[in-house]
């Protein structure tokens, strides 16, 4: 059905725009941290309006497709998955706003550490956003599983940075305010990765009909290869 295909293409285009916007927000937020650029952090906050706007558009289009075309089988799962994907993408945008707000606070104080691990975390998280959407667009289960594995790297970096920040507080109580804001930032980046994991789990379900939420990813990858 040509009309249904066109509607799904429009949904994919909007999701791609939403994903690109979320990645841009994350990149700019971290740049504003590294460069102590408060106006850039404020720009990130304003960018969230576009994410919210696309969120509503995707919802409307998905509901229109379900009502008018009554898609079946994989098309039905594809559209219903899009309805869930926008929720995670919208939350990623919200986390970028949270990061930007903390950076505005941090920029009132002298830096307490070089920013190396936090930009690395954000880079991986941004790559996860792109990969999870590519997995959805291409119905690529293997890419979805590989992307979920990257969450382990994010979690390890998260724990490492938290330990480092706690040591800064222990050695100099004056660093507490900035350290706590940085803790909130790394937590938000970790949550971005979690939302990407959610996206990939939905892709896996869309293609296989199997729910892998809360399952060990290594075991799932082993079963998938069999």
C-alpha cells in the first residue's frame, strides 16, 4: 500500500530529525561545559522546544496511520514501536536540558578538574543514539544488540567519574558544589545511554517478538547467534 509506505517514511524522517536534534543538544551541552560557555548552554535549553514539537507530530502521524490503514504484522509493530521511541527521545532531550542547567551553575565557579572522561561518556552516548535509530530504520537486530553492549562502557565510566568526584570533595570541601553538579551531569549522560538501550530492546522485540528487557545482554547475543 503506497500511502502507508509514504506515511511510514514521514514518520522515519521525523524520528531522524528528532534523533539528530538530541545528538546536537548533547554535543553542544558538553561543548558548553568544556568551554565554560553559558550562552551555548542556554541555547541547548531552547533547542528542547523543537524536540517536543516533533514528539507531538510523530504521535499524531502514528495514530493517524493506525486509524486509517490498520497496518498488520511488521508494519503494525514498526508504527507502535515509533510511538514508544519518541518517548525515549523526548526524555533524552530533557536530560540534555538538565545537563545544560547544571553547566550554567558550574560556570559560576572555577573548574575543579580537566574534562576528559565526561566528554568521552557523552561521545559514546551520542553514538548510541544514532546507532539505536539506525537499528530501528534498518530493522537491524545485530546493531541493536551491539549498541546495548555499549551501555556497559557508559556504566563503567559513570562509576569511575563518581569515585573521582567524591575524592575531590574529600580533599577540598570548597569543591563540593561543582562536584555535585558534575555528578548530576554524568548521571544524566548515563540515563541517555539507558534510553538508547530501551530503543534497542524495542527494535529487538519489533523484529523477533521476544522481550529482552531485564535479560543479560551477553546471554541474549549468544542465543541470537545460535
